[in-house]
């Protein structure tokens, strides 16, 4: 039985928990496919009033599974698996909360940025780490990041800097930071508050705010996909992924 995605529904709050703790909840194709299907179903389920995305074992998500990426993660898989999850979050007519406890890196950070609200524990750390393996941003992060942090986005994207919870709050990457010991209970109370709110009004609020930000997310994700597909053909990405797996510095040559 595949238990890589856990779920619980309590008083209108659907909690979806990425559950590959040995891989810091890295997302392989099977997990991202399951997550997309569950999010799409939640959008149509009247029993679900609010969705919480979180991770098991002290991590939110370390992003795409780079062991799989070495052979399988291409522009096609981004469009087949990873981008549909972002679309499902943004199109869902209900609030989506990312509860970030521990690391959220690469696509894991993109997943958190796509949520309507980001709640972090004091041990949360976020990084758009793509550049460290020779890749550009994906999962719509090129769209979300500058809207959250302004022109600081260039630095975060170009360095892959790991941002701790306090700094993430200061620059606007997360909405709130809570003590680790009370994190689960505080997230549950926050989610319940939204679930108890007027669903039609929340749906309209989300739709109106989405419209105010413009329709560019789709085109940005397509630009990201095209760039990633090209980058995955380069020697630099092969070196970057290999170095990441071998836990050594990458030696990029621009080829």
C-alpha cells in the first residue's frame, strides 16, 4: 500500500501530509500524481472547506526527487505532474494553507509559495535551490517569488540562499512563524477559523485576488517548463544532480 500521501478530514479541514520522511518528503512522479488527484477532488468536495498541506518527519518537502530526476524529470514531467498541482491549488475555490515545518526547498518551496497562506514553525527553512543543480525556477516560483518579496527575488533565485523562519517572515515569504512545540495545534486552529468562515465569500475573495494579480501565471509556468527542458539536456545539470546526490560541490562549466 502506498502511504506516501496521508490525509485526514476534521470539521471541514482536509490535511494532506507528504509522507516520505526518509527522503525529506521529496516528490517523485507517483507522489506528485497522487497529490494532484487529491487536490482536484478536494476542490469539488463539499465536505472540504479548507486544505492544509504539510510534511511528515520534520520536513515540508525537499522538492523533486533528484534520484528520479537523474533519469526521468524533464519538461514533460513538469507539465504532466508538477505544474498541475500548482494549478489545482490556485484554481481551488477554497483556502489552501502550507504548514512549513522544517525544510522547503526547490519545488517544495514552490509548493509552499503557491498556497494562499504560509504558516511556518521556528525550524522552517526555505530555499529556491534550483540554481545549485544548474536549473531555473519552476512550479510557478518565477511568478510567486517577486510578488512576495519584490526585487529580493533575484538574489534568492540566483544564490539558492537558505532562508530561516525569522528572515522568511521579515521579507514576506511566510505569513506567520510559530514555536515548534505548538505548531500543529496553532495550524489546526488557524485552519479551523477559515473552515468556519463563509465559504462563498472566501471563494469570491480568492477569485477576485487571483484576478487582480493577472493571468500571467500560466505563461510563466510554460516559460519555466521550456527552460527546464533545455537545461536538463546540459552537462551542467547532469553534473549538478550527480554532485547533489554525491553530496559534493558541483563543478559547472557552462556546457
